[in-house]
C-alpha cells in the first residue's frame, strides 16, 4: 500500500499557540501516540519536550539510529536527545521555564513526582486533553491510512462470510478476521476483535469464546484494522442462519438499531454538537421502549488510538469539526437474550460526513 507522506510540520507551532493562550512556557508530552503525532517517532520509549523555541525528543540508546531517521522523514525539526534518564534530559530543556504543563490525563503519579523534583523551580500545571484535541482533526495523509484500514476490515468481513454459520465458534471467526486483515496488508487488528453470539451479544465488549453459533443467534462482529499506526472501527450485526431464522426479538431490535444509526450518521456535520448525534439515535431507541438497553455513548474519535476525541455522548457539547474521524454506534443489549450494534466510521466533511466503512448492513 502506498500513501501520501506523513509530515508533522506545523504541529509543534499549533501546540505552542495553545500554550501561549494558557500562559505556558513548556509542555512535557509522554503519551506515545501524541509523541508520534508531534515528532514522527514510533518507538516504545520516549517523550517530547516543547519550549518556546525548541522541540526535543528524549529516548534511549536503542533508538539512536531510528529516531533521527524517523524525525527527518516526518519533516520534524526536533532535536534527538539519547539518555538513560529521560526526565533529567527533558528537564534540562526546560530550565528557567516558569510554567510547565504535564499531561494530566496521561501522566502517572510517580512520573509527576519525578518531574516535580527535576523542575523544582517551575510551576507544574496539569493540562488534560489538549493534545487529543489537536490530534482529532486529521490531515489528508492520516485520512488515507484510516480509510485503507477501514477497507481492509470491510474486505475481511466479506472474506469470512462463510464462517457466519451454525457450528463455527466465536473464537474461530475472530481469528479468521484477524488473519484476513494481516494477509491483506494490515499490521494487525486495531483492537481485540469482538465476536459475540446469542446471549454473549448482550455484552457490549464481549471477548470471543468457544461458544458455537446456533441457528437464530444474534451475532455482533466488531472489527477494525491497523495500518501504519492508524486504526479503523466497524460493527455489523447478523442473524445466524440468515434473515429467515430471525426470531421476534431480532425482527424488532435489528431494524430499530439500523434505522437509529442511519439517522445519527445523517446528523454528523461541522458545527454540530456531539450530543446532537447521540440524541438523534438515542431518542429513536428510547421511543421504541429500549432506552435502558442502550448502555453506552454513541461514538468516539479514531486515529492513532482507537478511542480519541471527539466523544459522542449525551452530555458533550463539543462542536464537530471537518477532518475529525468518529464512530456512530448505537446498540441495544438484552441480558440472556442477545444484542445488536451497528457502527460506521465516518469523516466529517465541509458539508456533512462521509462513511469510511462500507460493509452492507443486514435488513429484515
């Protein structure tokens, strides 16, 4: 697969603009996906230090060759510091900084104590969500990778259709989906693939078990691919044995969730509040008498992480922006019976949204 070149140019300046608004002189980034977003570095150990003038990637000797090469390829002007003690190395960049931000929603208590000791003359400020907000709007190179990941998940679901049959186990289908994505070029699954049948489908995040599919089972398949660090996310619901095998419960909730999901997708557009998308599908499901069975938010952003901003939930007034990639995934879950979830990954466009996951949805 060939993609547009990923570049991080301008991202540190975007962060600096946000820092000036908050009267911050420095920012310590320890969340590895955010470190990658800022610098292009993909290693397993590193942190980024941003001051008014400098960007420094601190990492260990294992990455003495990899780090400079990746930063150059990504168009980063960051300096690489190889050190055994990353906190001490990072603190040297921030000497004299009056106010330094730590990622309050990421950093551990132990890390905070280390930074407090290393920067004893600076005021440390907990800032939560800022990097995630900046990362939420994707550029064309990021979108190309997410769209490719979505296409691989679509293809894997189609390739394993024959396994959605009586006698197959949840685990067998889950492994087949993962193998199909890898064989087509994915690094791997974007998250632990969910295959849940019968009563297990009433568990929103069920793990594949050795339960064998039975005729009439509701089946939830939640699958995404990982491509060059970027992820996709999709859910489809089925009836084992086909539409003719659906019982009265399936005939009621499967069309309901499918309709609610389509209505919510149609609401997604720039300038719309996140909670309006949630309300669009939740109100339909509630009016049908299944409000208590819709037990989670309607969606979330997707990118370098599988759960990013924006959060699509009923109490979130955040405004959607063009370039954000998010899921729309209402569900109905009935204990000891089963459940249905329908999920698409969409990108917010200038006039609405465009689905990235294209697998057909079951109609009854």
